[in-house]
């Protein structure tokens, strides 16, 4: 399906997550730092969105606000068309059933003292499967591991630190397979692994998106990857969105100078590399 056709279809899909004038300020007085500066966004069900920017642009801070891990200084975030309410621990836990994350560093994403069985069982319990027979739970964990080309029988009773970085990335996707959230926020999820594994993991995420209609929000500095996988792209500089639209609109016909620079900084094997902007 072409990007244009898919984007036209997405316009009819319900809103999943949106924000109005969302802002995050750290510090006060002379030490005041605006990490995210009055941004607006709309993400629809089943949409694949990329938020692109260099280190320090504010994209990871925005991701933490979307997850409810960092408070919002100004503005509002809306979930499924209603103002998000995560004012209590119970409400946060309920919200987290619908939104999950895959982080850049798989080694910091797991409690290394919990065995892999515990990691996966927690996902089943979180989705209301605590009272399921153990045989059914093992079946579900086996299916989730098989989805990411892992064998549960080879992982049982092991700890996450006994796996390679690529295996831990796959295990994070197996958790998502079990949780089946409405929204997946992926913060540079493939930056620490080799190119072959990176392509495999991206294909797994896209397959999961197609199977359950999940919205995927990629946080990345890789504008080439954003064009390849995204329906919509938001370009972030110094805490602001300087440009947004469909992937074709933003990448093929950029208007903001910052977007043009990001595109020009992507090395092309068939052209001499211009390092003057580095």
C-alpha cells in the first residue's frame, strides 16, 4: 500500500493520543530550561509516527511525558479523546496497560534479578491472566517468544543478563506481544544492535502493528529510518516541532531549514561526503 493511500485511510481512524501546547520546564530563574516548548500533536489508531531530532532536541523528554513518567508543566495530553488522568497510582497502572515502551538500552529495561519467566508472567498477570492455568501461561509465553524467533524452553530459568543485546531487544518485543498495548513508544529501539537484527526487529514491530492495530511512536535521530517506516513525521528542534506531516511531505518536500539540514547530513554512498556541517 502506498504512503499516500495509507495516510488517507488513517484520517478516518479515531484519535489515540493527542496534545495541546504540551510543555516541560526544568529549573527556575536563570537555570530555567524549556525541554519541550508548547507542542501540539495528534496520533491516530494504527498510525506509525516518527519524532525525529538530534540529541538534546527534547524528543526523549516528550516520550517520558507521553508515558506519564515525567509531569507536564503546561498544556494537556489527551488519551482516546479525553483529558488524560494519571493522578493516582491506580490510574497510572490502568493507563500503562494501554501504553508501553521499548527503550534504547535493553540492559536497563529489565530487573536483572528477575528471571525471564517472571518478566513474561508479569505481562500475563497485568492483562488479567493471573488465574489462568500454568499450562496456558506457558503456552502464551512460548507463543510470544516464537513470535520474536526465540525459544521459551531455552530461556526458562535464565536471567536477562545471560542473553545478548539482540536477544534482550527481542524479549522486549515479546513483552509487548503479551501486553498488546494500544500504543507502543519506541525510543531508539534498534540503535544498539547490528543491521540484520535491526531490520528483523522493525519487521516484527510492523507485523504486530498490523495484527492488533497498535499505534507506534518512534523516537529517533535517523531521518532515513523515519521515512522508510512512518506514516507521519514530526521534526523536533530545541523543544519545538518545526515541521510535521506525512513522511512524503516532510522528507521529500521539506520546508524547515533544520529538516533540510538533517536530510543533507545523511551520507550517500554514490556522492562525496560533505563534512562541512559536522
